[in-house]
């Protein structure tokens, strides 16, 4: 196997024996094959569009769910991935037959084989099948950005929001990167275009979330526990949260959020449920301890699964793109509805969660809420009470070097405000950093996709201050990344013209030296060093 798509890749180079994330080589091979088959399907759909034919929504959804399935930590289940490959090949053959001209199709678009041949084919089509390091680097950067974008689209789609434009782009990009004659310049342009569609995809998800659940608002979230048994819901899928809250109503079972589901509390819609008890635990990588002490069932709605301990494996459930062998999976019906009754029954027989924290945290500072406070914020900047905003969005992870972000947040001058989104926040959202004239010093916009909110806030401030360049604002970017959703967030920020982003704790292994240089020269991208030097640099 060879995989270097996440920040925790072995030796900052690549996982070759088994994944640091727990991905076995057999699963890695099937994921490579699923990406290959999805590229083939995309070559066909892109050709169909060129011939003026429509591509059905379920085909768009197949592409996005396939990509989502291969995101770090999402799906560890060989059987389900193999089935997806088979279904994709079937769909590709069916659509290929509708084409008038098949001459421009890629090799992947023409490939088909029985399942017994999958392992051999997978060995030929992995990341290293591209021998030119720079071309490989750009192709993989695009692919990882598309994976992140696909995950966001999936969440919008389950809320009945579609953007055919973005789907068509994803498929065109997957089709183009298979072309033998694509140049480095062409790939650089496609990378930036991926960022542009990243903005469009995140905007779609923002609209889907806020149209369905209202605009996030300032909210205090309980960190403690109650005396009823509970279900812990993790991941990003707000539709799953809604269905779970509906089905647990009146059962005597409470619902707690975990990790990236915390921002569910910020939406007005979810405040009507008296059994929506609070947030339990921290970022994804602490789950092996926290799921044990939760005592009740845990529902993983997206990525961020750590191979479970036997002590709670029987209480770990998955749904959507997430899957883990030996853990029960809840499949959605054709209309998208899901039956969580088996999880609720299990919860009833469990003890209440063991309390591991107490108190409250505050969040809900997405664009609408921050813009409602705009006068206050602008005054604070004008009178010097706020000197700088530091965007510290992104991901958390298990490397001890990530303590840097806690220390950085603690060391920031008192006249600075942290803008955050994603699970990176758990490195500093429970520190008592205080407020500036009533504006908390950590403003949490929400999930990683809500980094879109942070970009909107920056664009609005640019307008209010009458600036011609978003980089003239008193905002610096010190972003942490882990997996492919952070890649699309980064590409989206670049496409909005944001420069001088610090990306850590290490630069992606998939950036070759030359590609990293392009990013440094054109966008001033850098990484982190130590708290003291970085503070001096960023506070200049
Ligand atoms: Fe991932 Fe990062 Fe959103 Fe976290 S991008 S790791 S769990 O912030 O969440 O999906
Ligand atoms: Fe390694 Fe990350 Fe790939 Fe897992 S997702 S195999 S940890 S590079």
C-alpha cells in the first residue's frame, strides 16, 4: 500500500505497511480501486455532458459518496468498499452505452473485471502509478481537495440541496487528471479551480444547514452529564442528528454530541429537544478513552473513527459513508430516512455516561451571528481594543507537537481574538481566555466546513474597512490540518485570495518540493516553527 493523504502519514512520507490511522493494506487497495473506478465513471459522465446529455442525480451522489468513503478514518470495511467498486463499474458500463463517441474515454472508463481481479488491479492503480513526482503531487492535491468537497456536498445533498455545477466540476476534474498529456500548468490551474468550487460547495452546505436549521447563534453548551442513559453522536451529519433527536424523544434516552457534532447545539432548530443534553468529550483522537467512559452507544455519522477497543466496540454504530468491520451499520432507506430504534434499545440497557468534565463552553459565531455583532467588532478594532484576529481553524490530531496550538492560544496578547472552526478548537476552546468588551476571545463558527463563515466574515470586514485586498485586514491564519476536508478548506481560502497562511503542524507529504515552492512563491504559504518566533512573526 501507499497512502500519504493525511497529516499523520508514517514518517511524514507515506504509510506503506499499514495506516497510522488503522487502515489495513487490503482496505487501502480497495480504496485506491474505488477512486480509480470513480475516475472512470467521471470520464464517462463528463463525456455525456459534452454530448449534451443529462447526468442523473443518483450518479452525482455515487461519485461523491465514493470519494467520501475513501477519506481518512471514514470507512475501514472491505466488504462495503468492494460492493461500491462493483456498483460503480456497473453504472459506468450502463452510461458508457449511452455515449455516441467513446474515443476520448480514459482507460479507467473502459475497465471492468470480476471481483476476484480487484486486488491485482488495485496494485496497478495506486498513488505511485504516476511516476513523475510533481505531476503526482498536483494530481493527489486535487483528488484530496475533491474528496473533502465531496463530503461537504454529501451533507448538503441529504438536506435536499443540489448544485449540478459543483458535481459536474468534480467529475470533470477527475476526468482531466487521468489525461496523459495534462501539463503541470494545467494541473496548477485545476488545483486553484478546485478551490473555487470548494467555496461554492461550502456555500451550498451553509445554505442547506441554515435554511433547514436556522442561523447559528451564541449558545452555551453543557459539558457535564445527566442521570439518564445517553447516545453519543459524532461526525458532521446534521440530518442524522435531527432523526436521532426525533426518535429518542420521550424514550428516557438523552443525546450528547461529540467532536465535530458540537456545533449542532448552535442551531435554533435543535434547541427544542429537552433531551439534547450537551457535548461529551473532545476531538476525535481522544475517543478510545472517552467512548469507554460514555457507557452508552455511539453513532459515527462521518469520518474520524479510531479503531475501537473491544470494551466498547459493541456499542459503536456507523451510518452514511462511515463503516467499521464488526460494528453495526444503519443504512438509510431510499427516501433518506433511518431507523435508529436498535441503537435506542441498546442505550436503554446502558448506564448513564460517566462525567469527565463540567461547566459550559460558548459557540455559535458563524457569519450571521458575527455580522449581527459587526458594529461592536468594528468599533473594537477602530478603538484598538482588538488588534488582531487569528484564524486557527482546521483539525486536531494526536501528535504531541499539536500542543503548540494550545500554547500559542495561551501566549496570544490579550487584545487578539481567535476565529475557529473544525475540531482544531478543542486545543483551546476550554481555556479561560476571557473576552474583549463582551466579545469572547475564541469565536467558534462551527464545523470545519464553517470555515466558509470565517471567509465571509473576512470579506465583510474588508468591505466595512473599505479595503481593496483581504490581506490588508488585521487577520492572520495559523491553520492546523489533518485530513482531506482541510485540504479543500485550504484550497478555498487560496482561491479567495488569502495569502501567507501558516499550515501545520507539518506541510502535507503529498506536496512535492516543487509544488510546495509554487505555493510559497504565489501564496506565501509557510508552516509553523515555535510559539515564540511564530507569535513575533504573526503579531508584526
Ligand atoms: Fe476533519 Fe479536521 Fe471536520 Fe475534524 S477536517 S478532522 S474531526 O476538523 O472535522 O472533518
Ligand atoms: Fe496513513 Fe493517513 Fe493514509 Fe491512514 S489516511 S493510511 S494514516 S496517510
